[in-house]
């Protein structure tokens, strides 16, 4: 879903009703705005937490893989001694 908005006075952006309804955004809700990969991204707190959790799970997975490789190497070395 894509919507066009106009940047207003003081840098204000009004999120269209369809976007607010789709993501359950209410007036007064705090949003996180940041730039990544050449894009401007806006996340609700719930979205930001879900993204952070996903990053942690990915990091755990890659760390577990690296640890597995390290242990396998150590076992090979120990078997050769």
C-alpha cells in the first residue's frame, strides 16, 4: 500500500486514514522515524519492538551457527591430538 502525502509546515506529515486504520494507529501514539538504506521509515512502538526481536533472533541464529562451527573445529583438533 502506497499513499502520497505533502510535507507541511515545520516538517509535519499527516498519515492517511487508510494507513492509520491498517496499522491500528491512534492519535497521540508515539512513532519512531529513522533513515535506513536510503529510505525514511516510520514505525509504531509495536513495530519497532517486533523488528528488534527479529534482529535478536537472527543474531542468535548466526551466533549459534558460529559456535557450532567453532566447537566442531575444536573437536577435530582434539581428536587429532
